[in-house]
C-alpha cells in the first residue's frame, strides 16, 4: 500500500442497528475483487472457511487460507484481496470496542495473555477444520438471533477466546504442523494407544523427522511425549470415571499394568489408586471405587 493511499474510516453505529450488538457477514472474494484498506472504531474477528487470498496490512500483504483466524483491534488498518486464479470465503464478526474492553478486564488480568494484544500486527492463529466449522455454525446462529442480546455476543466471544487460548502460546516456536498434530491427538486421545506412530501420522511426517523436531523444541523424544500424554489421559480417567485401573491403563495405551504403575508413580508421586482416592469424587463414584 502506498504511504499516501486513502484509508476509509468505518463507524460501528453507521451500519449496525440499535437492536443489534454485532454484525456478522460471510463474504466471498473472487479474482479482481478487493476490500480497500480501512480503519474502524470497533473490534473484529474473521476466519477463512475455504480458499486462499491476501490480508492487506500497512506493512504489506500476507497470505491467508482456510483455517486462519485473525483478531482485529479497533486501531488496525487492513483490507482484503483474492489471489490470482483463486477465491476465498471468510466470515467476519464486528462488535463494539467496549465489549472487547469488558472481556479483557473481566477475564484477562495483568498476568494473563490477551489475544487482541499490542503487537505490531493483528494476532493470527491456525485453527483446525472442525473448529472453523463450529465457529461458522455459531456465527450463523448469532446472526439469526432476534432480538440480539449482548449476552449472545459475549457467549460467542468467550467460546472463541477459550478455543483460541488453547491454540495460542506466545513464544511457542514449534512448527505449525506439530502444534496441529498435537491438537489432533488431544481431540482424539484414543489414538494414543497407537504410540508414536499416531503422532507421526497426524503430523504427516516420518518418525525420524518428528523425533528430531520434538527433541529440538522440547528436549523430549516422541516416546517420552506420548507417554506423558497417555499418563495425562489416565489421570483424567482415574478422577472422572469409574473404570477399573486396568481398563484405564489399557484405554490410555499401556498394555502392561506393571509398566503403567511405574510410569504413573514416577510422574505423580503416588499409585493410580491413591491418586484416584485423593481426588474430588461424587458419593456415587466413591462408593463404586470402594466396591470395585
């Protein structure tokens, strides 16, 4: 963008009626279509449902594609354009800056990271396809709500923030493919039973490449990381289910009960049974544990 290019100023009150607290839109960009650089007095979040295009910023344009989610601050100037020979579809939710400020003060104190941060560029995240689909469905429902209450908007934004906070870790230098693979296993923990191969398949990388990358970024081998994830799953199941300890071990990918006990005690400092009994259980669950 030229230093002297015109940047349009948009005002929230000019296109959102008083009975609405946000504006939801789905837009398709085809080759030749552009959205000129603009600023606005409101906050905004958009994500790309399909295709690829350009997000135009004062420092230059950057490519965006399906799975990208971007958090726009009121002061940001930006625009959009389609790539040559390609189209893309995006969903945009615009809302008053006051709502953003309220959420920051209410849920994100000084010591908690805020995704609409003060960086040079807007925060951009990579989101799994099923999360993108879920966001789009929720946005469609939000758009169809009449009358639209601020409660409806805040419920949507809190869900988005909760999901995005899990994805975004400032300073995380792990490659995107590794973070997405780990997120895939988190969504399908039953795959941990397949061991390191499950993570390699989710990442689309060889075990050797995966292992080198993990050691570089975490100091752990693939086997060590998988065992940690298995133990985390086992710990959750011990506290949140009435499964026998043997079934918990098997469901978490440990085929040998003795090995499971040794690993669990090394990580948590107590036996699986002691860990279960030390946790908060309902009276019904406690009775089931004593009887089982």
